[in-house]
């Protein structure tokens, strides 16, 4: 099953600040995740159903919506900022 990727407004704003190479790496990794390939994903503790995808020094916070087959990208941050509220 190929998952559909949807971006929140906040995640789009985060991604718009990235340089082209970093964006391409993140998009490539998200595509591999959507196809079911193994990527570096971990469940975040205390964050409900949120997971994080590691792409170098960048972290993509997202959720799976199993009923609709959607990966919802919530945030894209550098690792030093990714876990702060």
C-alpha cells in the first residue's frame, strides 16, 4: 500500500525555510516511507500517536492515519529544536 502524504500549514512553513538539498532529502525519505521502505522512524513518548522521521540533522514529526491511508506531516525542524514545545 502506498500512503498519501499531506502537509499541515505549519510543516509547509517549516519546509519553505530549508535549502533545496535538504528539502530534496526530506521529500525522498518521505517517499520511501510512503512506499513502505525501512527508514529511521521512532514513536515519540508522551506525544500521543506522533512519530519522528530522522533525515540527517533534521526531524520530521508526523502521524499515520491508518483508516484513510494518509501520512500527515506536522513539523520539520532541526534536531536542536525538534523536541521543544
